[in-house]
C-alpha cells in the first residue's frame, strides 16, 4: 500500500487568531474537536493533564490541523534556522503576492522582506511559522518533479 499525506499539525498559541490568519489566506474551516482525556497525553507525548482544542482547515486537498493547548501550556516559538532538522516551512502557490502579504499583515503575520524575489516571498504566521509564497508565474509547481530535478541539475553544472 502506498502511503498518502493526510494533514499537517501545527501547534498555535491563540487558536482564534491563527484560524483567522489562515482563513484570510484562503483556508476553509472543516471541523473542530476538544480533547481532555489523559490517555491522549501519552499518544501526543505531552504532560498530563491535557486540555486541547483542535481546528481543521482545508486548502484544496491540503488539511492543516491547528492545535491549541490550554494544558500543558504552549511555549513560545523560537527562531529555527533552515539548516536545523525538522519542518522549516510549507509553500503556497498564489496568483499575486501583494494581496496575500496584505492579508497576512492584517491578521497578525509578518513579511520576511529578506526573502523577497521576483515571484516569491516568505511570510510568517502570528506564531512565527514560515510560509513560502510563490506566484503561479514562478512555475515551480507547474513542472513535473523529474523535469524540475533535471533542470536543477543542469543549473548546478
């Protein structure tokens, strides 16, 4: 059986604020749940007791799971260099950068100006999670992976 990607979980400090941020980027609400069972703490590898609210947002087939812990308390996100193992960012393809940047800023996010290129920029959500924005003109997602890898290899040579 071939595995399929189901969702990406993202811990947030303020669930309503994060939900508004991602909905402003085009995500749609797809459900929620409240978790208080102590056995959930063992499955999530967090300290007991657990008091957690979860919201599911979708963008096309992509599902983003926002997790907001009342207990154990959520820590502030620390700056994480891209060369540190683990999730560094995720990428959204957009028609134009300016409207998405404006929506991010209006909903507690930030624009990482040092990352700006002709058809791309990185933004951060209210907790600092980095999101790369690429315009459809950038062409990154319109090419099959094998073609892109061959093209990238030619550039490197």
